[in-house]
C-alpha cells in the first residue's frame, strides 16, 4: 500500500503504526520508502542489540538510566534490530497506568525524543477518523469485498463522504477556519501585480516583434510607451472613481 501511494504521487513524512505491526521485518521493509514511527511491543521473540547484548524491550528499559521526577519522557536509546537496522526507542510514562511505561520506535534516529512522541501522538486523530468512518459512514459494513481494487474503491467512496461532512461542519461551526485556510494557501503563492503582469506581457511581445523584424526598434518602443500611458490613465481613473464612491457612501 505504501508503494502504491508513492507511485501515485502521494507524499508523507512518516508512517505511523500500532504495536501490531512493530516487527523488525516490517520496519526494514517500510524503512526503504519512508521513516516509520510505531508503538513497540514487549515480546520475548523481538530482541534489540544494545551494547553488545541482545535484549527484549523490558530488559532494555531496565538497563537505561531514567529521568528523575515526573518527566513524561523517561529515557531513550539507539539500538539495532535483527535486520541490522538502527532504530531509536523512546520510553515514555504511561499516563493511564501508574508505574508502567510505553516504548515508541523510530527508524529516523536523528529525531529528538520529544519530536518522536509528538509525531506519534497524531495517531489519535487518525484513530478517531477511522472510528467515525466505521461507525457512521459504513466503512467495512456496507459490503463484503475480496478484490483489492474494489476495496480501494469502497474506501475512496467512504472517505469522500467524510470529506463532504467535514467541509460542511467547518462551514457551519467555524467559518473562520475557511478564511485562515485561504490565507495560508495564498501566502504560498506570490500574486503578480497588474503592472508586473503588463510588463511581463509587453516584454514577451517585444521579443516577438524583434524576432519578426516587422517594425523598427523605435516604433516598437513608442508602441509600448503608448500602451503603458493608457494603462496608467485607466488605473488612475479607476482609483478616482472608487474614492468618489467611498466618499458618497460615507456622506
């Protein structure tokens, strides 16, 4: 699925996974395409090499020095899986169960501990999304499918429903987000002013005239000057009319 998404031009910074998929073979396979951040599972068959020893997750936690106090991030270490892949494991405090911890694995060992935890925290929004899809938009419940392409089509239809409902909710509940979203998109593109666009068009026209050799250079420049003068007069006239309309509206 990751290869399919990449082949269609879909780009992502990371792949986020639950502990069900946190196996060295999967991490190595996905790591060829995108960095992976996932929850680690303490299993006796999954060992990590640390300081010359191969230990399971709970043993690794006991070997590391922890931060004092009530720090949310307890400790971290860069280890090696059986596939020879270096990963970074960040141990955090389990806020739901006292005196227990959770391990988060990142194939990008350059990330800071806090950044790994922050990125993995985005999985909560994804889980809420799938819960809404399954309970209210008939994902997996509308039909039983066995063909992969048909499954993709069904998921696309269900997600299109979600997009329409999310857009309608945004328009109804908080229209200001539409405005901020518009300005964020607009900031990424620099709009040409009218004069810049006119100069650009006239520059292209001058190149065509010079290459064709129809008129002399002086005639071409005189033509451009005339067009610029007319454009300035039109702009000034428009500004005067708009100011007069504003003054009349105020009075």
